[in-house]
C-alpha cells in the first residue's frame, strides 16, 4: 500500500469584524488601541488518500499579514510528508523558518498547520480530537469573558452576567487594571454581590500592574473569593508572579501571551502560576501545547487554555486535572457548528476531528488566499 502523503495545502487569511470595539486595561493605559477585528489564519491540508484537515491560528490588533506571509513561506516544506508524523512535520516547519526564531509570529504560523494535521488524524480515525487524545470527560466547566470588558458600563455588566448564566455558562471573568483602582474594586464588588458568594468569578488585569500594585490589589481582592487573578504583571515576569502566588490565597493565572514551550517552562519551574493558560495556536499548535500541559500537570498546576474554545474544548477534555475553558462567542460566525452549554459546562463535540467546518461568512471575510501542491 502506498504511503499517504500531504499533496495540497490551502492558506486563508480571514478578518473577523467585532460588533463593538473591545477595550481592556492595555487600552485605558494607552498601550494599545481598541480592538475592532481579529486576523484568523486557516490552514486546510489534503492528502493523497483523500483525507482533509482544518487548522487555525490568529492574531489580534497586528501581525495578521506577517503570520500569513510566513505560513506561505514554509508551507511547501510540508508537501510530500506523511500526515501521521505530526511531530516530525512540526520540526520541519520550525527549521524552515528557524532564522526568525522558535517563538512569536513564526511559531503561531506553524500552529495552523499543526492543528490541521491533528484534525486530519482524528477524522481519519473516525474520532473526535478529544477521543483521539484520550478524553477524561465529556464536558468541561467554562467561564465567559466577552461580557466583562472595561468598555462595558457597570449596569450592562450585570445584565451580561445574567445572560451568561442563562446560557449555561459556569463562571464570569471581569477585566480590571484601570488607572483608578477604586473603579476596579467597585465593579468587582458589585458583580460579586450580584452573583452571590458561591458563583465562580475571575478577574484579569492584562499585565497592567507593577509588583507593589499587584500585591496590594491582590490583598484587597481576597475578600471576593475569586477563582483567580489573571495576568497581574508583565507576561514574562515569572518571578513576580511566583511571589504573588506564594503570598496570596487567591490563585494566580497567566500564560496566554507565551509562545513557546520554553517560555512556559520558565513559569512552571518557578511556580509562577496556580492556573497556567497556554493558547495552542500561540504556542505553535497542539503538539507543543501537549508538552506544556504535561509539564504543568506534573508541577501541580491546573490548565485553563486561553481563547479558541472550538479547539481548546478538545484539549481540556483530555487533561487529567479538571480544567476551565474560556467561552468566547466571537469566532462562532466562522463556523457552521456551535458548541453546546449545559449546567455551567461546555459539552465536548462528538463529531470527527475538531468537529467544525468553515461557514460561507468566513469565505466572505477572506482577504488573502494561497494554495500549494494539488488541491481539489
């Protein structure tokens, strides 16, 4: 029997418009502008035996054109490879662009190829990706972020929390990190009162505090029984996060901005988080994500993957320790399928692979398209 090989690759750069410009602490401190769209990199892989896989990566605010350009440069390296040899394929793609490094934009471009190969492998086996990886559960607890951004007025914030609970979402995350600390305290206090003492509540400072401020705010926030305080410090300050994790009763969460296994390892070895939040597309795909997750679990950390719930629901289902998945409905218009929620949990899809397919709307939002090899 002839070996199955990658015969065709299609790359698609899709720009997803957001209904409302999004602001977090980075906007209020002048470091970034409000986010109005997300650049999505889709990779479609085809093989000589007729198998297909769909992969995804993304970039916010900037980097989309560069990510697409780098993906186009390295894509030919995958042609002719056995799609089952995913780790080998990852290394080959990494070496194809090694001069620009093994983190950041270069690795995020590889993520789309890697996810596509895992999707293909699961489809060929007739299994969901979660089952292929070895699922521990058929649903995962989830929390909502999209209703808690800083541009949202307080009263609307309370309405959004009610809507999230009515949908079946099991936790609420609020953005904090405003220049005026009192506003953060007021918003968290009001939402905690509104939700009651037992309902899971998280906050996210988006790297906007220095070490003294983070410690002071962490101690004030102890009274609110939070699941975690997310990114209180700069995303590379492993030692600072470790100090907070050791000093506070409230758990510390971070990791979403890290883009390599080695960057995550720096936090893991220093006990820099209670909840580690790797993002599979940002870290280079499922292959490196699984390495991060294994290291984190051995260190006693809980995984709470960032964004991309359509992908991360499968990875979270395979974690030994009960994870949290972030519910963001932003990407839903890109796909024909929807994830189901029930009793505070997200149900793991049973469809083969990731269980998603591109919608007509995604095709409409495509700005750049490139093909390599033979495509059907």
